[in-house]
C-alpha cells in the first residue's frame, strides 16, 4: 500500500516536472519566434513586430519569476538586450512615420476651414484680408462656430499606428525621447505653416519704423491669423496629440505645450510689439480690434491650452489681452489730453467748423461702434461702477476738452463777431452730430439742450458784435440840431427841432460804407449748416431791415429833395435783403478774412 502511494507520488512529480519543462520550452520557443520577428524590423509587418515586443516582455516577466531555473539570468539579459534594440527601432519608426506625414499646411487649406463670410478676398494676394471688415467680425465668428471646419493634419489611418508606437516607447520608459521627437517634428511644421500664412515675428522697433498704412494692414491680417491659428491650426494639433498620446495625459499636455510654444510666441510677438509701441490716437481702434479678438478667443485658449503644462502659454495669451486693454485705456486718456492741448495753428479764416472738431466728433462716433468692447475694457480695471456711466463720463470729458480747446482757438480772431460765429459753428456741429448718433442716448437730452442754448448764445453775441455799430447809423440819436446851416426836416410829430440834411447824408454814407464792408467780409465767412445759415441771416434781417425801412421813411425825403440822392440812398431794403443772402457763403476774395 505504501509502495503504491510512493509510485503515484513519483508519477505526479514527473508530470509536474514535464509540464513545467513544457512551459519553459514554450517560453524559449516564443522568445526565439519573437527574436526572429524583431530582427526582421518593423517595416514589413508593424503589427507582428509590436506583438513580438509584447511577447518578449511576457517572457522577461516569466523568467524573472522563475529565477531557480539555471539559465534564467542569461535568458533575461538576452531578452532585455533584444527589447532595447526593438524599442530603438520603434523610436526610429515613430520618428520616420511622424516626419513623413508632417507637412506644413498650405494657406488655402487653412482658408477652406473658415466660415464662408470670413474667407479672404483673392483680389489682393499680398493682403488677403484687406477687403474684410475686422471690426465686430467676432460676432459672426461666435454664431458660426460650427462653420469652422476640422483641419486634418495627419491622416486618420496613421494616428493609431503612431499611438501604438508611442505606447511601446512609454512602456519602455522612453518618454523624454518621445517628447523630443514629437516636439522637434511638429513645432517646426506649425511654425512653417504660420510663416506660409503670412505671420511675421516683429519687434517693437520694427513696428515703430513702419508707415501707419502698412502697420494698419498688418494688424488687420494679424487679427485673422490669430483666429485661424487658435480655432483651426492649434485645435487640429490638439486633436492629433489627443489621439497619439491617449491614455497618458501628462505627456499629452507636455507634448502639446512644447510643440506649440514657438508658434504662439510668433503670433504674440507682433501683438506685444503693438501694445508696447509708442501710443497715438489713431491706434486706439486697432488696439480695440486686437483686444476684441483676444477676448473672442479666450474660451478656445482655455479649452485648447488646458492642463498644467500649458499654464505659461495661457498666461502669455491672457497677458497680451491685459496689455492691449491697458494700452487702449492709456491711449484713450492720451486722446482726451491731446484734444484739450491741441495747438495746431491751422487758422480757420472763415469761422467754419475746425478740422479738430470734425476729427474729434468722428473719433467719438467711431468709438460708439465699440461700445461693448469699451465696457469690457472698463471692467478689466474697474470692478465698481456702471460701465454705461463710465463711457458717458469719458465721452463728456472729451467733448469738454474739445470745447476748451475751441475757446482757446477762438481767441485768435481779431473780430469778436467772427469769434462767436466760429464757436457757434463748432458747437452746433457737435450738437447736431450727437443728436444723430448713439452718443445722444449716452450723453442725454440735458447735454443736447444745454449746448443748443450755447449755440444760440453765440449767435446772439455774433449779432450784437457784428451789427450793433451799423444799427447805430439808423438810430435818430444825434440827428436833431437846434440850428446851424443846411436844410432840416421836422422831428417826429412835426414838432421839435429838425434833423440836419448834412447829418442825414453822413449817416447814409456811413451806413453804406459799413454795410459794404460787412458784405465783403462776411460773405467770405462760412456757416456750413444750411438751416443755421438761413436762421442767422433771418435774425440779422429781422433787426436790420425794419430799422433801415424806418430810417428811409423818416429821413429819405430830405435827401431825395436834394442833389444826387442816389449817392446817399444807395440801397433799397430789398437790395439789402438780397445781399444778406450772400452772407456766410465762404466766397473767396483777395481781402483778408478777419
């Protein structure tokens, strides 16, 4: 019985040993097969090659767990050497495959990914976006987000192969080599794609040397380049990274950050150069355009450049947004100060609307196209307060600065009547422009009514300064005499001392000379607004013509009964009315205008 048990035990041990030997032999056989496949290289059959590597890893694990086997150390060493060679070949394969399918993106392909309304004009190849209106295009972009087509940077069938190769390299601990290969290959492709598009890396000094028209066109293009880069090119690159590095997020973010850093720097260098360049009023609107595109891209930047590895890129993007906002706000402040201190000596000889007035008003009207942007701008720096009232306050300050400057300019005129005509014209232009624009809602009816009264006050002052002297010629004061030579005409009511014919003639002569001087001078002056011009002529006629008719009716007979009456009574009331119709037409004469 004991002997039978011992024999059975021996048989069981033999079976176990045979099975163990079979397993070991199977592993040896698998190792030989894996080695044969690996020595062939990955080119012919990548799938089998990857299976062989996995088999080799399995063998290493097996022999590492069976150290009692005499040859296990030698087998493990051989397998590890073979595995290192295999991974090195995979690294080369990854590098070659990635390089083969990584080509700079042609500009036309980028344009095709844009929504129809944003595609550039083919009419001006040197400046493809010249026909497009940069301002507020983001509103279309926001509604047409679905209109941006996906850009295929690497063929979809290649991405799984690259993923499998990357996975083997990561499992072998070769993350740094993988990162270096991906970064070097893809970063140069992205940068070359941007260069083909027209992106330039410019310094503050480069920007400073450019003609404004050239710079303005480059800024317009840069706005479109930013949109294309973030919404199309970087989004496409992110999708490539997501698929190749699926399953290892930290490496994914790091690879994406490192391959896009150079491209982002290329784009932001120009924006930064503009933000840091010398400020000037005309730059405000392009600064606002640039600020708008950076605000528009904010959510995409958050999404595409998510993750810790992209912190620096996100910060550089948002930092530029802040700098543009800061520069725009400072430029706004500079403009207000420049308006108040404008010392241009351009004399408006005819008292018409000064170029500064039309420039400032057009500037303010243009600002109202940017209301939403300006409100965001104010919020960047001031969390308190209603943005509407902030915008209103700034606008009022600009208007006040303009008035202060115009008051100074009006003092250049020697003729007080022209001083008031100039101020009347300019403030009327301001009021009319405000009433016809969105500024009316912001400045309010009170502002409009108050300044309409100012216009009327200057019109009255013009009338008083320009016509009081000639109206004195038509008064009876100083015409009565208690004797002396010459014929006389009875006073009013036929009683009292009469007026001297000589004095009457002198009055008519003085009136004629003064009116002719006024006609010659004031027909050179200008009131550009038709309605205002007519109302001013009417206001003059309403005081001048009745006084003239009354004077002729009363004293005309005395002159008409003497010699050469036409020498003194040169004009009828109708003649004066017709000549008043020639006032404020800006006629050119050789006489000085003021």
